[in-house]
């Protein structure tokens, strides 16, 4: 494999991993209806989207493109979900 093909291959693996993680969190959400899992699923799918867009659009430096803002949004979703879960007023007995 050529270096560009190798990078594309591994980016596809990372995208698949993010997508699979999102599916797992969606499955947990369907069982519990806990908003925490739904937000995590959305965040991981957003990460998958950014990973796929970087390769598809041939972005040379992701930290200098608008795609980086999508990744930042995914991390903000994760932080918000964790804070919402830990700072929520409802506690199980």
C-alpha cells in the first residue's frame, strides 16, 4: 500500500470504530431512555463524520479547517453529558 492509501485505510477504521461506538450507545439509550447515552451516540457519530470528511475532502491540516469545529462540538457534547449526569438533581436511592 502507498502511504496515502494506508492513511485512508486507517481513517476508515477509525470512522468505523466511532460509528460502532455510537451504535452501542444508541442501544443503551433504547434500553434505559437515559439522555446521557443518546448524547454520547450523537457525539461519536459526529466524530465519525469528521473523520470521514477529513479523508473525503483531502484536508491537509484538520486543525486549520472548519471540520475541527465539528470535532470540538463532539467533545463539548461529551463534556455536557457528563456534567449533566453528575450535577443532575435526581439521585437513585
